[in-house]
């Protein structure tokens, strides 16, 4: 639980009693490469925090093409917000690309925090707001970048993802084809 203690501490201070309360609601899990964390057409009832490894969250187009919605890496908390909050089945699936060590906060415990503990609830709200703000900024920045600029940004800010995630998934994440990404990578090696 040291990982989660450090993660929560980055967003603010809690009394020892409240930190202990929050940590008591967190459970730890592992996934082997290829195991599913989330299955399509099921409700997402947890918030996941990844300590180690990479997860691939994806869906399929009407034509059967796999579309990467997100690649979730270390030191990241994540959930399918729409499914989690609205309790609707998700269209996406989430599978381990590598060995995964993660932690979960179940929806029922999240709701308990909201009702019973204002201090912990404020911390969770702060975390949620910062994550959402970062996603909006990232989406705005990405919309202004070319595919090559997106790749260079990813390479600079998340080299472990580029090294450990298959090229086809990186290409889908960037919004391009595998072939186009290969051309970009070859051109960058020559330059």
C-alpha cells in the first residue's frame, strides 16, 4: 500500500486516521499479459490505479477495426468514467499488455467516502479534477499536433510506453496506421 499512500499524498494531506480509512478501502491485484481487466458490455465498478505495467483500453469500429481509446501506464489512476458514474455497460475492453500490478477502489466504497468522509471526499475530488484537467489539456494539445509531433511527444514524455507497447497499438493511439508510424520512425532514425 506504500504506492497508494505516496500517490494520494501527491494531491494533499490527510489525517492519519483518514489515510488509514482510505487505504483500508483499496485492494491490490495483478494481471498476467493478455488477461482482461474490463470486458465489453459489463459495468465498470472500480477505479484502477496502475503501479506497474501497461493496459490497453479499446473498442471496435462498425467495420470491426480495433480502436485504441487509451493506454494506461504506471502511476496512473483510471476508469471508464461514463460506465462508472452512470452504471451503464462499457463498449470498451481493457487488457494487460504486460504484467500488471494495480489497486482498486470499488464504486460502493467510493460512494461510502462521498457520504461519510468529507476530508477524504475532498481529496478524491481534487484527484479527479486534476486528472480531468490533464486529459482536457492533452486532448487540446493533441488536436493541434501532426501525427509525427504526437509520436515525438509520446517518445519524449513516455519512452517506456514506446518501448513496451506494440507498434500497432501506438499507431492506433496516435490516430494513424501502423504503416504510417513505421515511415515516421524510419524518417526520424535517418534524420
